[in-house]
C-alpha cells in the first residue's frame, strides 16, 4: 500500500533538489509531523514532551497536517514548540519543500498509516533522517523511513527482519506520557454513570473495534463467575453495542450488564476511572492511550500479550509502571486472576495502592526522563549520519 501511494512521488525527488549534507550544528532541528495536534489521543500522550526538550541542544518544530480544533491541546503544542507550521492546505511537494527549507535534521512522523496521514510528504525525503513513532504500532513498509522508536517488549530484536525501519530501542516503554495531565478532582457517582449501586465493575474503555470474540468470550466467563458484576465500556455506535449485548446474551450474560460511558472531557474521563475496580485489556490490539489513562488514574489493569507490536503494548506499559505481576501469560490465567481479584478486595486494594505509589516515580510517567532518553537516540542517529554511516539499530541504555 505504501509503495502504491508513494511511487509517483519518488520519481519527483531528483527534480526537487533536496540535498542533504552532514553539517556541524550546535542545535539539532527536530520536526514532528502530525494530523493530530488537537484533542486527540496522540497529543494527550506527547504534549508534555515538547517543552521538555533541551533547548541548548535542540530546536523543536511542529508541522500540522490536520484540523485546528482550537482546543487547549492545540494551543499547548503551539506554545511549547519553537516553531509551529500549518501544512494542511499544502500539496505534498509544497509541504516537503517547507520542511526542507526549515533545515530539519530529524523528521518524526506521528501518524504512520493511522488517521489522516500524509505519508506522501515523507516519500519526498525532506529531511536527511526520518523516523516513525507513536501513531502506528508497526512498520510502514517504506524505505524512506530510517528508524522506528520502540522497546524490547513490543518489538523483540528477532523481529527486526520484518521491519524496513531500524529499531531504536528505549530502555522502558516506547510510549511517551504527559506527567502533567490533569484529573478532575470531583468524582461522579455510580448513579451519574448509570452503574448499579453495588457490584464489581470491570472496565474496558478501548474502542469497540478492538473487541474480538476470543477475549470477549473470556470477559463473559468472568462476568458469569462474579455475580452482580458489570462490564463498563466506552460508548460507541449503537449498532456495535447492540451486537455486543446480543453476543453477551448468547453466552448466558444479560445484555444490560454491559454498560456504556459517554465521551467526556479528558480530565473528567480520567476521574471516572475511580468508579471502576479492574481494567481488562483487549487482546490482539491492546489499549494504548486507553490503558495509560487507566494507569495514570490509578486503576489496575490485566493484560495478556500477543504476537505483535499492538498486542504487546499493555505489557510494555505495565512493565514501565512497575506492575509486571499484572501481565498474564495466557487467557486462562487472566480469567482466573480477574475472578480472584474480584473475590479478594484486600488483594485488589493492595494492587491499587501500589500502582498509585508507583506512578509517581515510575519510568512510564517520567516525562523529563523520557525526553533525555529520546534525545540520546536523536544524537546517535545524527552521529551515524554525520560520519557517513548508514542507519542501523540503536539501543539506548538506562
């Protein structure tokens, strides 16, 4: 797909005259390209990074290829970078020329194949070093992308053969988080959220498209084994909720035990996690921002890693927040653990207390630390380029 979309543009490269020569720089120019510099999950995660880049060594640009929703999230990105440019109205050639004229040394694409991406811009190679990060959990299948930011859990080194990009392996989780994300002080009541007055609340606020039969079957067995429990889901299309409730009924679980939560402002959404007892992660495509939301809000989560980048993110996040005991080796263990925790409130409370203590110092939510590690990676990329060496795998130590 990437090659089909970008092949016509590759032929334009010689005509554009983009010449990249290694140069001595006191500051590296870093450019972040995204369609999601607005009230979007990607910006919720990355917004704390921009202000924490070391301005003695880096100059930070943001290139928007998406809509301006005039939200506080958009405004914060505009404020926290050194230069913010709107590229949405421009053609791929015009956008690439703007990036090239800015003298960007390392261009980081935050979309990949996700959302309203403009991978055609990257195909024109406006920067000497190009990186994919965060928005798309996997390879872009593009030879014009040099690196992918990752970690040893989501992409074990043996999987390098399946990627066009070279792995840049961070020591904790690949995922950046914003340690300044606010959580509303007021907690809604169970009645406000249409939850029953009593009973255990299992929670999964992932998009409905991530719910597949294998894990759904496990969830229904859990509900059958924990009387009066409910599964709290994020609201979605009426048709998907109807289908999920029908599938629940066919498995012997009353459809009304699946309760939906309407979309709220992010700080209010985080606050309502306090009403849930345990987060159950999806399987083939884990919660990414969604799971980080739960952990930041202090809600313990169970995950079972699979065989791909998107199915191992939960394990990466739990490891980086210091809760590896919540990573389950298989679905049977996940089911048994969920039931045991529902039946043993003291054990669950201890996990919740540990998480709320861990998150204050854990690597997952240490944005300044993440910025320093990422900057080490950028410097190593640049050193290789300056010395005339081809991109290669990079591992960042503690």
